[in-house]
C-alpha cells in the first residue's frame, strides 16, 4: 500500500510542478489552441489548393487527347506541368525543411507565426490532398462523365454535379487520414519558434527539468484529439452513406 | 411521306491514337426524321464508335455530321446544345448512383432547360408512370434491377425532350429475362415516332421495329436497307456469313 501511495503522491507532485505551479498549464492551453488553429487552417488551405491541383491534373489526363490545339489547351498544359513540379518539390522534401525555408527565407519578414505556419503546413498538405482527390476523380467510371455530357452538361457542370460528389465520398476516409496526419505533423512547428502543443511541453521541460509529465501529458492530449476527430469523421461518413444509399 | 433528313453523315472517319486500324473508314449514311435505324455488325466493326460519334462522345478524325443541316463537327459548333437534343442510352445504364431516380431525371431539365422543380418532376413522374416505375421515384439506382435501371436511363434521356435517341447496345448488359421489358419501352418510343439509332444484337427487334438496317464491318457500311433487304435478301458474302452465325 505504501508503495502505491508513495508513487501516487510523487505523480501528483510532478503534475503540480509541471502544470499547476506558476500557471504553467497556460503554456499547454496556448499550445493546444495554436496546434488546432494551424491544423484547421492548413487543412482548409490544403483542400482548396489540393482540389485545384487535382482538377488541373485529372482534366489534363482525361481531355488533352481530345482538345483542339489552342490557347486553352496550352494553359491547361502549363498548369499541369506546374502542378507536377509542385508535387515533386513538396513530396520530395521533409516538411520540417519546408517550414524552415518558409519561415527563415521566404517569409522572413513576417511576424505572424500562426499565419506562416498555416501557409507552410497548408502548402505541404495540398500536395497530398491533390493526389487523394485526383485518385477519387479517376476512380469514378468514365461512363458517369459520358452520361453527364450526353445530357448536354459541359465539362465543369459534369464535374460538379456528377463526378465530384461521388469522388468526394470515396476519398473522405483518405482525407480524414490526411487531416489526422497533419494534426500530428504540426508538432515540428516548434523548430521555427511557433508555440504549438509540443513546444509548450518543451518550455515546461526547460523550466522544470522534468520530462515525464509534460511529454506524457501532451501525448494524451494528441491521442484524445485524434480519437475525437476520428469519431467525428466516422459520423460524417455514416451520414453521407445513409443519405444516398 | 416525304423523307425529311435529320442527320446526314458524310465520309466519317475515326482513327484512334496509337492504333493502326481505322475504327471508322468513310461512313456515309442519313437518318430521316421519325426513322428507326438499327446498326448491326460483328464486334470491332465500328458500330459503337459510329454511334458515339453522332453526339461527339468520340471525336471523329474526318468527315462531317450534319444535324438539321448544321455541321456539329465544326470546331465553333456548340456541342453541348446539340447534345441536349440527342438522348443517349448506354450499355451500362450510367445512372447517377448518388441521386434518387427522380433527381436523375430532373437534374438536366432543371439546370439546362431552366425548368422549375415542379415542371421537371411532373414530366419525370409522367414518364415513370408510362414505364410502370412511378413507385420507384425515390429509390437509388443500386436498389433497382438492371432492367429497371435501363428503363430509367431511357426516360432520363427523354426528360430532355430530344429529337433523336441513340442506343448503344442497351440490352447487352442485362440478364436475359430483363431484355424484354427494355425492348418494350423502345418499341413504344418507336411507335410514338421518335427518331432512333440503335446498335444492338437483338435481331428480332431489328426486324420488327427498324425501318432502316445498317450492316457494318471493318469501319465501313457494307450493306443497308429495309429489314427485309438485310435479313431476307443479303447481298454480300460478309453479311450472309454474319447472319449465318447469329440467327
């Protein structure tokens, strides 16, 4: 009994030092807030930019054989080439290198770390989201496009009424996975001095010379976040399935 | 009855990229208003390619297609407008799986013809009534049999009030017991005077409903005429051997 009691009072003492003394829990709250803001902002930017890249890539793949040479074909060709270059650069370098380049080279004059973080992780996520959405578009039978076109819809209408709603539903699990990866990837934001959840733990470690409590603490917070978002996404998926099957 | 030409095809060519063979090698044919044209031929003869060229789902590499005298292969032609008046039915139905039957039928009329939801739904329900599927208006395509899906696909095209209907092997993907119900809808459509072009292996249908039968082989029209010309008095050796194999 005394062993457990001693262990428990030790844990309680560590907890007090790590989070209660001098209101150190405020670091965690700030870090959590920043982690969530950066993740949500980055996922929105990633989906928006990723969708554009996916549309460029799949439109090119599906239509360039049939397009007449001219201005629009040339534009789409250039856009497709740029998209491929972008995917190669982003997927070919580590995210932590990208975020440092953005902070210390490209946006070195910016003081808004949160915004810079959103842009850095958003640009990174876009490359992965683009390939997810493109695979979703390509997974829709070509007959669906033909049926849409045969009714008289143009390419854009066919995509928005027929192909994309089906593609989105197919890729939702993969997009959810990307969101959860992104949430955890933001842990490298501390490299550029952005106080995210991981850096908050680092600060507490620095001032208390204790590692156990802050690190286990944030691990639990990440885990709870991931479980919560997985549950939320599962609910959304079930709702989409019910609404059309 | 005067022959009023609706579609005039001249010297149609289709050469697929990367292939040496010409899928279509100079097809000339005209389709009169109110005519039911059936296209038959061995697989690989170009009959589906020909049909798909008529609404430019395949882009011809040569020749012209005149619809009501206007050349739809002209780069400046607004193909989306022409397609609104040319219904197409596919082998695999291609209903939109994420929409109810009713929504499948009202989407295009509402978005393209500017019909109100009430107008579009009234028209759709009348057509569903005609094919005996009014009770399935709220169902999703995967809840229907193949025969039901194909009947819906036909009337989905009819919702756009087309001038001509193109059928690309509409019964080939169906279980045998469902072929009849689809052919019935097509026969009723023919009786109502719809202009139709149909690629099919249903020789009974061709004989009974067509006024114009076209036999294609190797990207060309080998023979064409009335059902009696084609089935009872075939001229060419190729048609005779084709008929011998399938009849």
